[in-house]
C-alpha cells in the first residue's frame, strides 16, 4: 500500500508526499485524467486535485482449470499455471484498458485448450503437454501485450481424466506389467530347459565315449590274451576264446553260488 502524509504548513496543506515501493508503480491522476507514473521512492501529489493508485509489478500466478474431451471421448480436467506480471513501462495501458485480467487470461487459456485437446486421443494429449503449454504462452503473449501484461511462463501442471478412465488405465498398465513378467518368467524357464537338455546331451555323449573306450579296452585285452596264449601254448585263436568263455562261465557260477541267488 502507498503511504502519504500532509505537510503542516497552511500555505501547502494540500501538498502530500509518500513512498512508492520498489515492487510497485504509482498511477497519478489529476481530476480523473492520467498525469504520470510515480516511480519507486519519494513522490509528491497535490491532494485532492491529484490521486495515486499503486500497481504491483511482481510476477503472479493464475491456475486455470479447463474441462474438455479428447478425440477418443475421454473427459479430462486440465490445470494450466500462467505466470504473468505488469510491464513497468506500460502500467498506464494495464490500469486504464484492462479489467479483471484473471478472467481475460482464463478465457484465452480455455480457448486454446478446447481447440487443441479434442484433436488428440488421451495418450497423445499427455505427450503433447509441453507443446500445448508453448502454444498457450504464445497466444497469451500476443493477446495481452497491448494491455501491458508480460507472460513469463505457462505450465500444464495437471491432466486428470475421469476416475473410471483412470481406474481402467491403471488396470491396463497392471495387466501389461503382469504379461511382461510372465514373458520374462517363460523365457527364464525356456533357458533353463535348454541348458538342462544341453547338459544331458553332453553327459550322454561323454558316457558314450566312456563306453566305447571300455569296449575297446576289453577288446584289446582279449586280443592280447589270445595272442599271449597262442604264443605260449600253441593253441588256435578259436580254442583260446572257447577256453576264456568257459572260464568266465565257471566264475559266474561261482559268484551265484557265493551270493545264494540263482
């Protein structure tokens, strides 16, 4: 608020002085006509011929809520934060030409939002929030500049669909995540089965190599035995094999008798 005092001198009893804050500009009117702007600091006016009104040049924020529908017929409530301030050099235009700036700004914001959102589906609208905020800022800057307002920034702080749509979206996301989890689980099980099969195949391969080596060793042993007995006893190979088979047969009978099983 602006503060003024009257001087005590009777000859100048109508001369007032006061201070204008650094965050304000004073609009001085003389008999209702604009006279000049009072800058921050000490100012003098001739009261009641002159009056002064303080105008803040601080940045202010206006939150505009707009209800509209998307292209896929989803109702959304969009909150747009508009940050604006009065241009210090155009305070006169703001004071005398603009009435209820919040309503003017809200009207322009709603016009842009309701002209753009119906052309997009819900997912596209969420992705286009920054682009839409830039369009709102450009539109407001052009429209409000003649009235002494500077638009600092526009932010789309919230885009809230209808509660039923929001619940459905959450269920869809939950189902998608569950499906992805099941796919990952199946891939892990598949990898496990493949590794197990590879291990079994490798084990059988190694077992086959072991069996082949065992049979080769048996064959080599028989061969050496036949050759040795043929050289030492003068037997024919067929007779040596027959004798070895009879010996193994007798050994088997002995083992059965010792174990008590037929």
